[in-house]
C-alpha cells in the first residue's frame, strides 16, 4: 500500500510568528521572513523551503532519503521535514539550537531543540555560549527518546515508542494529556497547545496522523 506524502506547515514551539502586513509598493511578498512550507524534493519525498528577506520561498531543501518501504513511516524522510519546517529549528526562534540549554542538574533537560543535529554538549547562546553543559551531544531522535520533557515530572516522555497517548509530543499538538487531562507543567502555569493560536503556522490533521503513526510503529530511527 502506498501512502501519500503531504506538504505541511506547523509550529511545535512558542509563538514563533504572528501575521503581519505586506509592502504597499509593487507586488506583495509571497511569504513572511521565517515562514516555511513543505515542498517536493527532486529526488522524491518531502522537503522544506524557507522564506527569505525578499518575501519569497527559497529552493526546496532539507530533503531526507526516500523510504524504500512505503508502508512504514520514515523518520528522516517524513518526520524530520515536518519538524524542520514547523518548529523554528531552521531559524533562531522556538526550537532552534540557540534556545536549547541542556541542564546537567535536571538530567540534561532543557527547552528542546528540534534541529536535526547532534546537540546538547554546549551552550549555543547567551553569556555561556560555547561552554560545556556537562551533558552529551545527542541526535534529534535520541533527544526525543531519552530526555524527559522539561515541563513534566521526571518519567514523562517526548516520544514513547508504541504509545502515542503517553508521548508528550502528541499531547502538546492535541492540547491535552491522556484521557483529556490537562497538559503537565512544573512551572506553575498551564502548558499550552502547540502550535500557538497566534502563530503563522498550523499543523493539519494529516501531519498529526503521520507523527502518531510513526510513534505507533515504534518510532524507528530510520
């Protein structure tokens, strides 16, 4: 059975962009700086293109390998592009590396970066930029699997293979915990659904289904 690959946009981070006005002179911009959208890679599969400072979408990039087994969701080819174009990991906002500071005293938890790179061993912004965190570098897949969500008590999971209902990523995009419970938060304020309501981006039903299916199939690093 061949599944369709969807071109999608969504944000899993804080409010990374709000709607704004265009230029009154000449043609209006196609997009706003920092916006991204799905695109079709020349090699097949889905990729991501980002809006430049001229208000136009650039070339299709961030293309993962095409999954030879089209019955299984492929992390690199399908899930990573969704995260790349929707979570601010391709710019300096939301879930980019500069927002991430692994905290050794909290089992290396911290505001999660969803950039597809080995990250965590150093600080990427602020007055400690370049200094060691005391935590190891981990791949995106490893971070999703092994780091507890910073908003939750220890023992929660960003992704729990085979169990979407108890995967915090799914809870955040649905705006509720298991069985309709509130989202967990140890910061004293309720956690909010992602993407935020004032964001430029949205996560459509097809994206949610694909992420949930990937987790149900075991959240493979394929």
